[in-house]
């Protein structure tokens, strides 16, 4: 066993232990990129949560009602919302999507509070929770860029709705990101999922779009990970009070931070997240103790130089909270060719 590498960063302290695997070939079930080994760590400490609504100039106040069911809202990328590369963090983008979702309902007159609830939802103590989330990123905005987020809601079966987003560069109108989430109703008293009452369906029906598809569903199964299948395990994760939202559970953006805890530093330094698919299993509260697991699916030896991981966030007792899949592309290419071919041609209007 390789001697453990101790990494200390005040006020966050992380201890990682490298355990070399029998095979260094990504093609094997337990293979890992050469020189990385298996990372098992203990992570905890304070986290800084990006807040999409904490802006102080006029840029983010600009909004436009595109139609009865669609609005656009502007955000300026702040210095505290960028990562070590000077680009907007994934958590920042997730907060923008959530913030624009609430603003969308408020502007159109559907929602009555910061939780995005309608009058009939308030009567029944119901709130929205994500069951699935997909994000495709073509290019990340950088510090001081102004982005425009378009939001609309579509149908997703009898008991769910789908929130959709397109993020554009405000100056060029080029598409930067697309995202989609399936949301269901939860009773905030019993913490159980609920069917959608007919009264709520009638409240929302005039705002729902039936024909517009922004991201195709990811039907590829995400496996459940455990200690034997995971290549990386980070333990000792705990939510902070600042991670809790108005529904008294962990904000969805925080899960991204926990997923990233299971990614090797070499990947974070040399690659950027290009797509993400999340499936939420249950909520997480303030007193939870968590672990983040990651499994290597493919490495940078493939033709497009991409890396792919499966993820799971679970309680210490093994009960899973979330499953996910992330895909990473090399930062060296900057993906300009992909970016220039993205705009509206990738958006389907049936």
C-alpha cells in the first residue's frame, strides 16, 4: 500500500489515501488512469455557496417575457461565482437555473413565494423537488460576462413537470448551456411524494408547453455503486446550515460540490464538465453524514479524448441519495468547433 498523502487546506481538511490497483488499464472493471490509483478520503469543513440571486447592479434585473409561457432573465457572472479557472462554476449555473425558474413563475403570476409554490400547493403543503436533472455545457461564461437564461415549463407525465433552460451569451446570443429537470410534488410535512391534484394541474396548464424538447432523456442506466465497484470514495461529508434551502433540505446545487469531491484533482485541473445527468432518490437534511463515490467509465484514451464517471452520493449507512453520470472534455481544445455548431439547431420544436 502506498503511503497516504495528507492534504490540508484551512479551514477545510482532507486526507486522501492512494491505493494502487492491480490493473492500470481503463478497459478493465477496476482500471484507473495511470498514476491516479484509488482515492479514499475524509472531507469536511466550510463550503461557500454561490447565490444566483445576490446581485447588486441592473444587469440581472433585465428580463423579457418571450411568450405567455417563456421568459428571459439576465445574470452577471460575479467574482465569487467563478472557479480557479476564472469561469462560472457548475454550482453557479445550477443556482441560476433554479433562480430563473422561480422568477419565471413569479413573473407569469403562477408562483406566490420563493419556494415556487402556487396557491393550491400552499393549501396542501406541497413543494417542488427535483427527481431528475440534465445539463449540457458547450462553453462556460467567465467573470463579468452577462448571460441570458430563458426558462419555460413543459409536461412530464401525469404527476410531474419539466423545467427547461437555455443559457446564452447576452452579447452574441450564442448558446452556452442547456438544461432540463423533471420535478415532482412533495408534502413538506410528511416529506412524502404526492400525486398532482387536479386543482394544481388546472393552475399550471396555461403555462405548460407541450411541444418543445430541449434535452433528450438519458435512458442509459446509472449503476448503483458500493465499496467494491467505486474507484474513488470521499467520506466525512456533511451539509452546513448555508446549504439548506427554504424547504429545509439540501439545495440541489450542493450535490454538485459533493460529486466533485470524488473526482481526481488531475481531472479537475485538465478537464471541464461537458454534461451531467442526475437522478435524485431522496432528500438530505442538515444532520446527515455522507459519502461520495465515483467509478471510472472511460478515460482519455478514446478518440474524442473524453472522460466519463458514474457517481453516487449516499448516507454513511449505505442508503443512496443520488446517482449521477458526468462527462468531461479536455480544456486544451476549448471545444470551439462544437460551440460554433450548437445554437438553435440543437433545439427541437416539434
